């Protein structure tokens, strides 16, 4: 018995020793992040004075902030801290961490591409809200109890106008805050007739009691696509849209029975008295004031991006193979500036407009970009035009196009971006003559990617941070 107790004590002591050794071993490496610098193009000297900062996290509990001076050959400096989930980010370096607010507005077309819903008695009088309810009800009238019935139809034989739905993605406003009255106002202002060539397949399932338990719609041919651009200010949602048919042809204004232009949906903040997901305030939509504040002529193209700037709006418009910047006073009575930005292929789509103090960075989905700086007269002048073709891997190039950071030091444009979901970074330096440096910075936190998502110990926060000396 004594020997058993002694053996158990020895084993327990060893277990505690291994535990404390393990904690110490892991703890001593918590700030050890390595970056492998690889020059892919140009001269490393062109990146002199640039400090790269990579902020990473694991499960919103472990946080790392790593800084490396490009070309220094010194080891990167890393700060580490533990943060309980739900606590405010105000400990150590976390107080300085910021996530870029995503702001997106879109007009959606529910139920006219592919839809499949199931439930109990879907078409009862007090059932769920359904666009095109009369269409589904008519097909249901031809469906026997206990049957799954399918019929091909032309949508225009049953409905006159598409039902539109306004969607908002923002750190402060969500689509759940858009009341039905606001959606009705959208459909009053923007009336898009159903195209006569849109053909679809409607399927209805009824149970033995004759109740509709499944509704499906699948588009076969024809139809429209809507592309929306927008911006959310402190008191309004602005958006513009354009419609194409299934052949890629722009639908003209006469057919739409509505105006292409800039629409404004005002809102104000109300206190809810309880803590919401983002704040204690609620964005109350003033949908009755929603209107088209600036109609656009066909020859002006269509708006792909917009921003507020002081007493003016900035619009990026695209028509055929030309991209243009327009600055206009908020009363829409004076055009302050119109500047050609890029020549682009007809099929090349707009990706993003990013704005920093007195600078604009505009990117296309192909990777073509242009960079502008505001002059002493308050007008933007194009300083740089280029592309990302030096990055040979198409997948990596596309991910940089989607999410990147930029800085300007008066002579050099520096662009940096993460690989998707990883901490490793590409850095590009451009001068007037084009790209002069391309480097890749392999982060040691990505080395387990070959084993799949579950093995990734850390994820990047937002975008790389660039600092200039």
C-alpha cells in the first residue's frame, strides 16, 4: 500500500513538473514571430524606410502585433497579450487595433434566380411574407394534395415588376434595421418591369391535407442583373444602381420606368435603452424621405463608387472602356472636377475606392489601379497608374486585389496585402515609372497551413499597417 501511494505521488509530481515545464516552454515563445523576406522583383533599397506591422489573433483571445523594418535584416519585434472574449480591446497594444469598417449597399432580387423554401402551410393567409405570392398561389391551385408538381412559365405572364430588396452591410447598420415600409418605398421609387424573355421553373409540394410545404423557383433563361454602389454617411445611405439583361446589354431608362442616378435614404440615431450588437443606438430609417437626389444621363455612364468629402461628393463612373472621377457640390449645381482615371476593358469590373487624407486609391478587378493626390487647389491629380501583373500566382493576386493597404510618402506609392486568411504579406513599391520593388514576407504563423484550416494557430486582423520614416 505504501509503495502504491509512493508511486502515485511520484507520478503526480512528474505530471506537475511536465505541466509547468510545458507552460514555460510555450510561454517563452509567445513573442517569437519570424518573417522570411524574399525579394521577387526590383531593388530592396526602394523599400527603405518602410515599417510593416502585422496584427494577428487566435480565437479572439490571443493577440500578436509584429513590426518589421523592411530590409533591416533584424528580427521582427512582437508584442503578445491574452484577452478574455467580450472584453473591450483596451489592454496594452490592443487599444490601438482597428478593424476597417465594411460599408456596402446592394439591391437584391429575391426569388428570381433560385429559391427553395420548406415549412408548414407556406401559403396560408397569415403565413410568411413571400415576394410573388400570387404566382406561387396560382401554381399551387394546379397542384393536387400529396403531389410534387412542376411547371415551366414565363415570369412576365404572372407578374409585372420585379420585387427589389435593399441590403446594407455595415459595422453600425444591418439589413435587419430596414423596416418593410422602407422596402416598399424602394419598390415605389425603382420600378423594373419583368423582362418578357425570363423563363423559369416553379415547383410546389403539398402534403396529404393539401397544405403547401415546399416552394421552388429555378431560372432557366433570361432575366436581369443589378449592380449597386453605395456609401453610408453619419446620417444617410446613398446608392446608385445599373441593370443589365442576360446578354449583358444595359437596360435603358425608358424600359425601367425609373431613373438611374443617386438615391438617398436618410436615417437618424435613436437610443434603444439596451445594448445592441454594436452600440446602444439604433438607426431609424426615414424611408418616407427617400428619393433620387441626382438623376444621371445615359452619356454620363453609371456610378461604381461614391464618397462624401466636405461640401462635395466624389463619384467614380464607368462607361464602356473609360473610368472617370467627378467631384460635385452637395447641392448638385456645380461640378468641381472631372478627371479621366483609367482605360479598361469593357468586361473589367470595378473593385474598390479607398480614401486617405488627400489621396484616393482606385482598383479594378483585373488588378489595374490608379492613385491620385489632392493639390493646393483642392483638385485630385493622378500620380500613379499600374497593375499587379508581377504577382504571378493568380489566386494570390486576386486576394490582394480584394483587400489591401496603401501609403504615399510624396514620391513612392506602397501597396501591401495579406494572402487570404493568412498573415504573410506582399509589399509593392511604385514610382512614376512603375513598380520598382516586390517583396514577399512569409509569416511563421502560416507554416501549418499545409494541414488545413483547423491547424492555423493565428489569423490576420484587418489589413497590414504601413508606417513611413
